[in-house]
C-alpha cells in the first residue's frame, strides 16, 4: 500500500455502473455523495478486473458469517 494521502467519501448510493462493450475500455461507476457534486470513477480494464476479484473475495468471506437457510 502506498503512503499517499487519501480522501474518504461517504457514498449515499451507487447511481450507475456502465461497462464498455470493448473489454479493454473498462467501466464508469457513478456514485451519489452528500454535497453538491457526485463522484464518477473511471476504471481501466485491469482496475475493473482487480475490483471484481476483491469484491468476489469479500463476498465469500462475508458468506461465512451468514446463517444457512
């Protein structure tokens, strides 16, 4: 992890996710945050793949704590 400064945003809602039909172009994720301006994240394809992998791993870890129904 880098030691660069970071900003923390409280995301109220994910507005939209637009994934390009061209796999090399990645995705755009729109988020609503309190205040006057929302956030748009532009993820190149490699960053999108990394995010997908991290979310899948987080989902599997969280599932370990859910009761079987």
